[in-house]
């Protein structure tokens, strides 16, 4: 009987191969007999943002309160040394006189000795700028003040070689002196104000020359 059943299956396989004994998932879809290769996925990672933080407490560019005060005071040096260029502006504009009134005693002391400007220059350059014990913030601002004072040589030489007493020449000298004085005044306000706020002032023409002198 068993042999007959086996023979019958060999002749008619459909009747002996019952689909009910197999998982239905094999017949649910034709695609289930094939394994599709996994598609490679390209993962693009976003670039990381790197934040650079400056450690002011240990670095050379620290700007604590003493450094701010020293840097702010240094900008008075070129202004005191070139205040004579404001003789036309100060006499014509009363608000500027009122603004500079508190500085007149210090200006008199600075101008009382002819070599005060040169002595201040040597002090600032050799004791502050060339001293690594001071922060780079102080040395840079001090060097800016020194370079600004050195530039005063050019209008001084021009006045010594060309000193008209009337006419268009006198008008040109007055315009030159007033421009130099206003530039010194703006540099004083901008430089000292920025230092008191802990910022780094960069004066035009002066900043690049000052940076080259800082080791």
C-alpha cells in the first residue's frame, strides 16, 4: 500500500506534493524567491564646526583691567605731543575747548620740559614694548601710540621748511594743522575708548607698522 502510494507520487507529483504543508510566504509573491542585493547607502555627515576659544588669562592677548588702563593712557602721549597743531581749531570751536579743558594741566606739565616727549618715547618703547612681562595687548597699543607720535615728524618738517604768513599758503598750513589735530583727537578717543572696553583698536596706517614691531 505504501509502495503504491509512492509510485503514484512519482507519476502524478501534483497530487502528492501538497502546498498546504509549505509556508504560504513562498507562494504569496514571485519576488519572495529572490534575495535582492542590499543597496549601498551613502551617509553624508555634516561638517563639524570647530569653535576656537581664546584663553585670555594665560595667553599673550589678555586684556584685564590693568592692561586696559595702561593701554588707554598710552594714547594720550601722541595727543599731548601734537596738541600744538590744534591752535586754529581750539580757538575757533568752543566745544573743543570745553572738551579739552580737563587736560590742560597735564598738557602744561608735558610741555614744560623740552625733552619730555623724547623721554616718554624711550620709556614706552624699551620698558613696555620690549618687555615680554607685559601682555601683547599692552605692547601693541603702546606701539601704536609710538608710531602715531613718530608720524608727527612729517607735518613738523613741512612747517619748518614752508612757513607762510599770509595768502593761500597760510590757508594750506592751517588746514594741514587742523587735519593733524583732529586725527590725533579721534585717535585718542577711539584708542582709549576701545582699550577701556577691552577691544583692540586698529588705527589706519599705524596698526600694520605697530604689528611688525611686536615680537
